[in-house]
């Protein structure tokens, strides 16, 4: 072969595509400076989808959004938000977070509700909802829902995320003000493909009730809601089967009476469940039964999926191994998972936020800009905001 034959080979998009697919994530973002051809291929939607199906997606933290339940969906005569407190507070952790915080766009979006792959869902219950794409800086104002739900819980499903097109669904589920056990729940689903809201009723073969003012965890497009009496309510909208099935939440050694519960997605695409009290944290994984989603479409009331304890962390030992931060050891609790991550969690102690490595039990304090000391942590949901770490190119437009 001629010495210079490598140049025409690597100038072929198809061959270059196959070569780059085999490189690990720590190298791929650096190669966009090789040439315009490499930049165009790496930043293309087709390459990104193929690459992420083989390698794990990396994310970068912009900050923490704060949702105060005292204001979201409040009645007209309810508690009013003081003028000095923003409707959508962002505790920024980097310059990109600062740019978003001071851009002025957050003032137009109402209150924080949920985020998925960097896409924001916000608004004001029960009529006003926005979807915002920070990459393109495009804001989508959803039409008003047809049904009035005084108390509800939400779900936000981003189905496809290409360069300029987002395919998503927003689901509103009605919660009864009085905790009456029923076997049905009314939902209203907005689809970006149709641009309309659609009403439907989900049925469970036993009585249940969804926890009000909560947001679902979506793993593999399957929706997991916290339900009353120690259950998870699972709904898979992909198959057109309007059914809810239940799975019992685990109870462990440290958390017989847990105070905080969070859901997340593991690196291998499974549901993670974390619970904590003043003693420590336990992390569980919901193992799939007989193949993905096979039991969700069965006629059983409760899933027989098995909870596997993956991590147990005692706060006393954690602070002992991190004497530098022992002064912050008051009121420790799990705050949230990281996206598609099974090795680390965010822990809150007072108004301080720590990144905890579950294997080593080592802590790293997360510095943020904002009035964390003024947050009503008991009445607020604090959610880390990540953007997918993937290079963008102006050449594609």
C-alpha cells in the first residue's frame, strides 16, 4: 500500500464513521479539531446515535434546580412567593450554568417540574407548560390541557433527541385530594408529534393511589411513579396497554423508617431506588424479570421483579472517613442520583451538597452559586441539572 493511502481512506465518511465508533469517549471529543470532515462526522446525529448505543453517554453538571412545592400549583388564596425569590432558582456550578441563570430565559418558564437529557419541563399548574431546549434556545409553549386536575403528578418522556428536533411526551396524572384507594387513574398526555392533549384512563387490578406532587422516573421509556402504601406504580405507554402494575418498594436494614426516597437509572439501564434516614443510605436495583418489560404486560397485579441491594452506606462511617467535612454532618440525606450512574450519589447535609463515591465512601463538596442557605429544603425538590456532553458544530446548520 502507498504511504499516503490512509488519507483518502479516512476522508471517506462511511469508513471514518466505523473507525471513530471504536474509540472510547475520552478521545472522541478531542478529535473534532483534526479536520472539518472529522468535525462534521462526529457532530452528526447519525454518528451520535450509533456511538451512544455502543458507549455510555457522558454528562456535565450545570447546577441544581429548586422546585418549591409551596408555590407550584397553589390555590389563589395560598402562599405567595416573595418578590426576591425567583420562580425557577438555579444553584449554578459552572460558567455555563451562570450564563443560563442570568440569561433571563428562566424568568419566562415559570416553575421547574422536570428535565430529561438536558431538556427542561416547566410552567404553572394546571394550565401553563413549557418545554425548553438550552442547546437551540428554543422554547415550546404547550396548548392548555383539557382537564382540570387540582392535585396531580407528572411524567416527562423525551423519546428522540436530534439536533433541532425533540420528540417528547408530557403526562399529567390525576391524584385524589382525599387518599381514597381506587383501581383507576385519569391521565392526560401531550405528544409533540400530534401537538394535542389526549385523555385516557389507566387501570390496575387492585386498589392504589399515586403520591401527589411527584415526578415520575423514566427508564427506557417506562414510567415509574411513587404510589401510596410502599408501592411503585409502573406504566409503559409504548404498547398501547392502558394498565398500571405495582411493585413493592424494598425495606432494608438501615432504612426501616426511611425519610427520603429517590429514583434513578443505573449505568446498565435498570431502575435504581435510594432511601435514607439519619443512619445512612441504601441503594437498590430492580432486576428485570424474564426479559425487558415482559411482566409489565402480564395480567398480574404486582410484579415479581427482584430488588437487589447494591450499596449500603452508614453516615457515621462516611463522616469518619472524611474528617475534613465532619462539621457538616447534621441532617444528612440522599439528594439524588447522577444520570445513568451507579457509582456516585449526591448527599445533602444542611445546605451543603456533596458528591459521594459509593465504593470508597469519599466525599467531594459541590460548590454552587446561589442562596442555598435560604432554601426551604423540607418543602422543596432539588434536582441536579445535566447536559449531555457531546460536541456541537455550526457546520451542521
